[in-house]
C-alpha cells in the first residue's frame, strides 16, 4: 500500500485526514472514529481509486491477526455513516462485488511543515460550540461521534427544536439522551448561540440557578434574581440545553417556565428520565436501539441490519474479540441485545467484556450481579461507568413505596398484566390506588414500560432494570415470599401464567437468558 510523508493531510469533500496525528476533521469539527474504522479509512484514502480486498483491509486494521470478514462489514458500515457516504449524493466508499472496497472521491494531498501546530487550533475549537456568527460559547461539549441507529432521531428532534420553544428528551438511563441533545445543537444553525447546563453535577435544587448562570456566563450577585438573568437573554435567539433534570426537576421546571414566559426567542432543550410537565412542553421519547424481534432462524447478515447488533459487534471487536460472527454467534448476540432491551450503554458495557471473557461466557454471566458492575469508559460520568451506578441514580429518586413496587415486579419473567402486578403488592396498609400510582410513577420515570402490541395492556421491566430490581429484592429479603405469591397467582390464572412464561423462553438460544 502507498504511503505519504508525515507532515501533511489528505483532503476529500469537506474532510481533512491526517494519518500521523490520527485526526479527521470536517470543517472545524473533529470527528471521533473508532481506531479500526480510522485505520480502514486511511488505507482506502491512501490507495484511492484502487480496490482493496478484505484481506488487505484486515492486514491494515488488524495487523498480524486473523479476523472474520463480518468485522470489516461492521466497521465499514460505521465508517460510511460517520463520513456521510451516500448522503446528498456524496460517494466516497463503494463496494466492488467479489473484490472488496474502493475510495472513489477525488483526493488531494497538502504538505504541512508543522502538522501539530496546524491542527492544534482546530482541535481546541472543539471545546466550544460556534454560533452562526462564528463566536464560540464557553464549555459547550464538542460534536460527538455519530451514534449508531440515531439518524432518524437526530432529524426529527432537530425539526422539533427549531419549531418548538421547549422540547424534552425523555428516556431511560443510558439510552443516549445527552449525546442526542449535543448532536442536535451542533446540527442547528438557526440559533445565535447554544448553552449547555450539566445539572448532573449538582445534588441540591437550590444550586440549579447558579449552575445555569455559570454555564451562561452571567454571574448573578446575591441581590439579583432569575428575572435579571432572563432580562439579559430576552432579545437573543438562543438554545439552552438543561441536561439531567430528573433529580432537580422542580427547580429546573421553575427556571424553564420563567424563561419561556418572559422571553420571545429563547428555546430550551431538556434531557430527563421523566417529563417536566410544563405547558407547551413537547416530549420526544427516545426509544432503545432496534433489536430483532425473534432469534430463531436469524442469519448473521440479517442480524447486522439491526442497530443494536451493529453496536454490540463494534464494541466487542474493540474489546479484543477476534472470533467469528456467524449465524450461531449472531443469534446469541441478538438474544443478549434483547435481554438488554437495546439500551446503548448497557450494550456497550456488556460487549466490552466479550474480548476477555468470550461470547458464551458473557451470555452466561449476564445472570450474575457481576454484569451490573462491569466498568465502561474511565472518562464517562460516574453514574454511567457501570450499569449498577446507572440504576442507583434512578432508584435513589424513588419513594419508599415506588422502590418496593419496583423490586417486586422483578419476579415476572416477561410481560405481565396490571392485575398480576397488584397481586404481587398486596400488603397490609397499601391500597390498590397507591399501588397503581406507583406503577404510573415507574412508567413516567422510564423504569417500567407498556409492552407494545394489540390486546389488553401488559407491562414490562426493561432488562437492566429488571436485573437490578431482582438483586434489590434479594438484598431486602423479599424474594422468597414474593416468588411464592407469584406462583400462587399463576396457579389461579394458568392462561396468564403460560403466556408470561412463553415470553421468557421464546427465541432459540435466548432460552439461557431467562429472567434473573
């Protein structure tokens, strides 16, 4: 394969690629590619116009190792998505049937005597968000790597934020609310400036106003109020992102309400595990990544069409997994992703252990509390470094009654009816109305979901939430009596029992991934 001098970069379309510095830029934005995808891009660009076989690309991205061709396909899907191949008529990488891949866009090479100095200001600019006037605002997160399976979400949410003054992204922990908000802010040129307020770093509602004024760089004196802050913002068309509102939701709602009432041009985008429930709020429910509904007869090619499977395989490969991704492995991965409810963070945490543990061992250990404590990125927010920490955050926000209901629902192996849920909660001192209220609270807080489909309403605990609730049930000493109560209920309602148990055993190799 060809090579270039160290000092310089390749240019194609709006992109600048510096192989030595391992930097890919689009205009002034730094794109974060995975290491394998970056190596494949370098190989293709360095040899633009030529066809590189799977073997040549493997030798470049996995030197000295033997990997399955499916790994190339996964990385190629990720790479094409990141550089917008196929969008707006742009053609960069094409498949050549039976031969491999070729980079077909025009490529230029530009020498640079001091590459590090040349790229440093562009990279440093990523610490700021640039408004349409080119003026950066402090401390806005950089443009993040484009997440798998979220193109439609970004498009729809961008339209909502541009048209509506207050939008809340609501979803379970780890589903990607913050990432989506940051990407949408970078994608929208209609605002003069965007500000990012991380409420996840505070634990006192009294500190919310201070966090907002600090992020907006409008420090208030002790004698000033929120009205003074709003007065400074009122004439400007801005976007304010309030991230992680759920634990200080009353204070956040007060600020948003005042901002909307007393300005004409300010827009607010909030992320929360529950809605703020304010007039004019447009709720965008962020769902988990798509997973195959069934695993029986699923081929590897079919599985890799689903974004949850793509993410799992990509993370597994990054963790050092060198095994095949054939039909059998694809069925296991699909069962794992279904058990994890398509939650991106949970998938990343579990898939990161496939390299050292192996795929079958990870599937086996998913039924163990160890899986809740597998660590992810050391740079992640502490509440996102393990699945247990992610759930601790939500669990701590529940009332004692809501916690009790949440724990007891974990005994159901799959979906269950509201009547079955009430049976699990029958204790002296608790009225059915209180139990129904708690179930509604759990749904509102993205910890319990209505099972999709037609017919009578059924409920379901998402995979990671159910695992966490099961261990809490065991720790509280409630598991044995609640399981006995569940058995008695199913004995009295055999039809419901058979339907519920069928959910846990459906899906071929997924049978080993039954409820905790």
